């Protein structure tokens, strides 16, 4: 897909956890996927499939145990410095993820508008992925049945409360696929 390792921020991790097929989606990327400790700490709840029921606790543990996702932390003074700098404007998960991406040349998977804007302003071109791009890649690569794709997209909308924004180039695909 992008040819470099990718770090998932909290928004994308929650969206993929909401699907129940997140592991399959991540494996289809054929990339080294990482999450930082701040994202592990922030990824706590998603909505249940039934709006009348309370939120459900979620964990990245199964992804980490499977090896599909690896944990990473800032490991250099540059990464620590960037983390502090980005944390002035972003939540910890996005700030730490972006700091590691910037220092190591990884791609950042985020749906957070502010994180995407800040990443886009960095001097060096920075690869960004979105939930829509990741799910689209999975759907095309695996040839998932339309009914399963609709279920996955609907689960993201219902359980993680995410729909691609109007300016997302894959929004029309998303809306057609889940109809």
C-alpha cells in the first residue's frame, strides 16, 4: 500500500476494532503496523452494537499478541522532543504517533483532522492513511463480499461513530458500499 511501516493512532485503531475484522484488515496491508503506548492507553471503549447498551471495553491486546501490530515508544531524544512539541496541539496518542512517524519516516494512520493538518505541514513529505483508505485497500485486496463490507462500514459508523469527512476522496465509495 505505502511501502513503509505505519503507526495507527487512536482514531483508526478504534475504528478498526469496531469492525470485529480489524485483524484481517491490518493483515491485508502487508506492512509493519505499530501503535505507541499512548494509543494503547487511549483505546478503551467503543459503542456496543445495540445503542441501548453501555459502551464496550476494547483492547489492542489480541492484535499485539498475534504480532499483527507491534508496540513502539519514543526511543530517541528527537522523538521525545517532537512528542512534547506535538502534544501542545494534539492528544497524547496522536502526538506520540506523529513524533515517531516524523523521526522514523513511518506513515501515520489517522482520521484526526488536526493531526492530519499538522502532519501535512511538516517540512519532509509525510505519508498519511485514513480509515477509509485502509478499509478500501482491504476490500479490494481480499475481494470481500458486499454484505460483509457493508457490515464492516456500518459497524465503524455505529460503534466508533466515524464516517469519512466530505472532503475524503473515498467518501462516495464508502457511502455506496454501505447502502
